[in-house]
C-alpha cells in the first residue's frame, strides 16, 4: 500500500492497520504519524518481497525476514545460555518458618545445622530414628480461649509439612524432638502468624467521608417530589449527614426516616454501586461528568449511592493528546419493594 493510498484512509482505518501490524504507541499517534509508520513497514515488506523473488530466480538462499518493521541491525541477537546456580540442599542453620496457605492450612518448612544433626545421630543411633515433632501453639485472635498447643510428629527425611488449623487463630510452631523420658526439647521457634477469617468481615460500622456537593447530588438522585423546597432540602441534607456520619444505615429511596422511638422492631436498607475499570495511565477520566483520579497503573474504583429508578452513568476516557475518546455508558435500574 502506497503513502497516497494511506492518506485517503480515515484515522480509524489507520489505527486498525496499525493494530494488525502491532505498531507500539499507535493510540497516541496523530494521523500523519500513523501514515509515516505504516508506510515505513510497507516499504520494508516490498523490499523484502522483491529480494526474495530475485533470490528465488537466481537460486540464492533468501535473507531472513524481520517482522514489525525491525531491521537486521536492530533484530535481537540469540540469547546465550545463562549460568545456573542450583540452590543448596541445606543452609547449615537450624530454623523453622511458617506460611499461611489459607484459613485452614499452614505450610511449615525447616532446616538443621550439621552440628545439630550429628548430636541427634549420636543420641538416637541414626538420623532416621530421631523422634522429630512440631509443637503448634494456638491462640484465638479474639481471646475467646486460653492458649494451648498440639504436637505433630514428622519424618526426619522431610523438611516441610502441612498443618490443619482453624481460621482467625494465632499460631507459633516449635521444632524439636522427644527424649526417651517424654521431655520435649525445642531446637527452633518459628514466626507467629494469624490465619484469615473464613467468614464475612464483622466490621459493619465503617464511615465514609462525603463532601457537601455530594450530599446535594445524592438528595437530587433520591427523586424527592418536594425537591423544590430549599428548607426541606437543607433539612434532608442535615439528616443524611448526621445518619451517614455516625455509621448508621439509611435508605435514600424511602420517604421514612428513623423508626418511631416506641417501636422495638424495625428495618432500614440502603444500596451502593461500585464502579471500577482501567485505561491508559496518562489518560483523563470522567464518570457522569465528574473527574475521577487514576492509579499509577491506570485503574480506578469509586462507589456511589444507588436510589430507586433508572440511572445512566457515562464513563469517558480521553487520551493524553486529546485525539482519542472512548465512552462506555452502563445503565442501572433499582426497584425497592
């Protein structure tokens, strides 16, 4: 394809061709830059094709083909064999380490110094006769039970073990052995770990900061039929600020406030919408017309109130040079019965 033919195409068509040829940074290029990059690759392709045809006619072995516009002097050389350094079977240090696999299992690994192994071989006659054991100290994180322990016998031929445990507990493991008298001798003590919960978090009173402008917007989204009254709007905003600031749960879609004081049984409900995604880190992003900051990797997350009704939320990303714009508009519907 010639440069004149490329110039007649739209930028979207040029971007499609650049995507097929895997041209880097194509989304940041202007139209003339895209034409220049594509023309460069097409010229190299034509030159390579002509050289191959000429070589085939003269029975000359063809030159290697370099794709994506790479010339022979820029083509990466073959990698030489890297030197390998195998890990030692032992670091000659008596130690034990505990890792958490999940709420119900711990992974433990250990090592012995040569001096400790020789002493145990003398005491028990052979290394494989050593009654090695793990003493697992257990304590509930919430303090509901007294600290206790249990023992796990392990094979001297291995250096690691899986231990079945309980969620939300604190564990420390001692590596040692039992003497003929029944006494446990500790050789090394591990780090302390806390297994994660296996249930939903008990934290339900998190407080979220909402600025004055967001309060007004939440009130408008609630669809109050008397939204024209300034006094009622200010009163609703003060009530919303008081209830959400204290960690209480409120319903933006319900016309009722807190239940009467004389009633002991009651229920209130609220919903929130979480929006997340990612784009180019250098781009600018708006959600429903409001700018949203991006993380260093280009990802973003925000949460907003979700009242009853249908809500369209346009999410627009604009490239750093302003030439590319993408808008995605999810539509969310909520009904409360």
